[in-house]
């Protein structure tokens, strides 16, 4: 069964440390932390819309910047990423959701 999830990278630059922490904590509910101010997320259309709404409400539009980058269908995409340093990159895998 094909998933309707897509893989996204969320990258942000938040001007205030308190707002940065709020965005960081919120992002943990959507995906996996890759490195400072970068998350990868597997999202359905609904979860994507929720993420956009949450970020829209958290940030100050004159001071902050959030980019949500659509990489493609989560089950079929093979990101071409060069990862240097102590941490390797692994695409986020589908996990069961407990409600």
C-alpha cells in the first residue's frame, strides 16, 4: 500500500531564543531533528497544513524565516545528500502512529 506522505525538510532562522525554543519543541511533534534548526518530516497533506499553520502562528514574520522544502513522495524518494562529519544522514522511515 502506497503512503500519501511526502518527505519535507524544514529549515528555520528564528531571531529570538524564546521563539526558537518554541519552534524547536513544536517541530519535534512533526519530524526528526537533523541538526540545529533543521528537521526532516514525513507528512500527509493534513499534517503539512497543520505544520504550516503552527509555524505561521509561532514566528514573527518581520524577524524570522521558515522554509518547508518538499523532497517528494516519502516512500519513493531517494534524496541525494552528502553528509560530512560525525553524523550520517538517514531518511526518516514510516513509523506507526499511536493515538
